[in-house]
């Protein structure tokens, strides 16, 4: 399987995330500001999609904390919108040309 050199990981710099493993009061959103492999065993890491167990992200939370968090413990923040009295979750999409 071949991947493009600019392949996007599940969590990338600029993503808005939160950590559901924390207590509910501590589940605040944050912005991914860096990502790094946990073990540098890949020869060309930019050519592969990293498994969630293989990397962690530096997250800057809205309360000012900066923390390294395992990628497998993160979730993307989704927008919720209500339509016809029902809650609908939408994830922002990149425009296609």
C-alpha cells in the first residue's frame, strides 16, 4: 500500500480535540499543536499513516495547559446542530473542487 508524502494522520496539527478519558469536568477542548511518533522505528514516517498507538499529540487546551496525549485517547470535537427538534452532529468537511 502506497501513501502520498502529505498523507494526513487521524489527528493532525490544527485539529480541535478533547480527551474523553478525563473526568467529565476536565473534558475541555484543545488544539493539536504538534505530533510525534512514540518510537522512532520508521525509516520514512511521513510516507505512512501512523496507527493511533504509534504517536502522541501536543495539545494546547483552552484553559492554558499544554500536554502530550496519546492519539488513541483523543476524539475530534464535533459541531452539534439541531434540526426539526433533533440533535444532529456534523463534522466540518474540506471543500472539493
